C-alpha cells in the first residue's frame, strides 16, 4: 500500500514540477525567437517584459490566492489558463496582441508557482520527505534555464516563433493530467487586490519610462509607488510586511536577488540581439552559443547546496556576485567580443548565478523573523522578476543607444553595488 501511495505521489510531484518547468521555461525560451518577431526594439522589449511585469506583480498575492480558494483549484486555473493563452499567443496577429497575451500569461504563471509549493506540502507532510521533494522541484529551475534558449532555437528553426508557444500546450495538459487527487483546503485569507494592481501598474509605468523614455510615465510610476507604500502601512495584512523589510540582511538579500535577475535577463535579451542581428547567427546557433551561461545553472546547485549546508550562505552569495560583476565587466570591456571571449564572460555569469541564487534563498528565508519565512521566499521570487523586468528595459535601451558595451557597464555597476552591500551587511 505504501509503495502504491509513494508511486502515486511521485507521479503527482512530476505533474506539479512540469507546471513549474513550463512557467520558468517561458521566461527564457522566447528570447532567441525575438529577432524573428520583427518590430522595433521597444516592441520586442515589451514582448519579454509583458510576461515578467505581470508575473512579478501577481506573485506577491499568489500564495494568498491559493490559501483562499484552495491550492489545487488555483493550480488548475493557472496551468489551464497558461495552456490556452499559449495557444492564443501562437495565433497572435501582431505584436500588440502578443504583448497583451504575454501579460495574461504572467498572471497565469503567478497562480502556478505558489500553489505548486502548497501542493507539495500537502503531498509530503513529513519534513524529511518534503525536503527531498522540494529539492527535486527546485532542480527544475536550472533545467528550464539551461534548455530554454536551446529549445527556443530548435523550435524557431522547425516552425517559426509560433512554435515556441505551441510547445506549452502539451506540457500544460500533461501537468494537469498527472497532478490529480492532491488534497487542498480553501480558507478565509483576505486578498489585497489594490496592492496587486498597484505593483503591476508601477512596474508597467516604470518599464515604459525606461524603454520609451517618457517623463510622464516616470512621474506616474513614482506616484503609484507612493500610494502603494502608504496603503501598505495602513493595511492590517500588508503584502510586504514592514517587519520583514526592516531586517538588514533580508532587505539586502532581496535587493541582491533583483540585481542577479537584472543581469541574467538583460544578458539573454542583449546578447541574443547581438548574435542574431549583429553576427547573423541562426536561432539554433544562438541557443548553442548560450550554453556557457546556461549549463552551470543545471548542475551547480547540487554542489552549492552542500557548501551552504557546511559553511552558510554568505560565502557563496559574495562569490557569485563577484563572478557576475567580473563577467559583466569583461563583456563591457571587450565589446564587441570574439566568441571565445564572449563565451568566457557568459560562463562567469552562469557560475555567478548558480552560486549566488540558491545561497541567497537560504540567506533570505533563514534571516526572516519567525513566521515570515514563507512570505520572505515569495517576496524574493517577486523582486527577482522585478529585477528581470528592469534589466531587459535598461540593458535593452543601452544596446539601442550605443551597442552592448554600455549595457554591460550598467550590469557590472549593479552587481558591484550588490556585492559591496552584501559584504557590509550580510552575516
């Protein structure tokens, strides 16, 4: 009986993990297809950022949504919506419609992530087995990042950019079919809808201000942010608890997570355009060119977890941020670099991400006050996506202004500042 239950749980875990893989894959798989979309540089930036803006904003309330309506129900809504919206995206008649659909895909993805964590907790109530299950679930992150550009290149070569979205449909169907029969209860947790929409509006306005250089959007973003802060201070169930942000190590950890994704997503966007528009590589060749960046993220977390267990997270967070700074600095100093130099810079970035991110999760969650560990983890995921959004906007604008050298100067400055802040504050 226990073997049957164990196998059943393993199948359900696979279904939950497939959905997580799907959500993460969509953050990278489209990158190498961007040149084939046509349109202006700003339009292509919005195709990427439409997803991450909504994903980041609604991640903050995704856990509350799962608690309120039941994790399995929200998971099904998210995965089914993701599959249907991907099908619609494949048929999008123009870039404007595609950007709108990408926004909706971000909302669906934000419903999948927190609910999948709640389902794993329900499947594995024993702490030891749950830790192993979460390890398997988290390993999907590296695999999705590693395969994204390569899979995107292959799909574009086979069926054009629309094939990038069509592949989501069978993955969503498989996730729904396998993740069945998981117990989950609905609750009475309140949802702070004004805060969710305020964050989404703030990110959208900020991105528009950076991409299109609109002062009006920048001013509006500042006003929306001020309203959000005032509302959070008055709220009894704040989306971003003030007691959490006041912990110096947590605050710096969150800022560092945003800096890491700033460089990672900005690099994927900028280097794709440099390789395809500048060097005329095919989509498949571009996917292969990214392997020095993506491969370390697939296997390094296994080593990182052991070092963190033995030495704590601070050493690896600092080492990872230093590698990111060095990689961005190398690419800034040598632009336009021959491919061996570019590959070395990408490898430094890949090792930097794979060292720092897993350690940073440990640092933020362990540094959070009692009762805030789950909130801290969700907030870290949200600010990482915010960093990704701003990274594509800022670095993409940099390449439009003066090539990818200035874009990586900005990236090196962001990571260098995060390194200094972590060295001073994190213990």
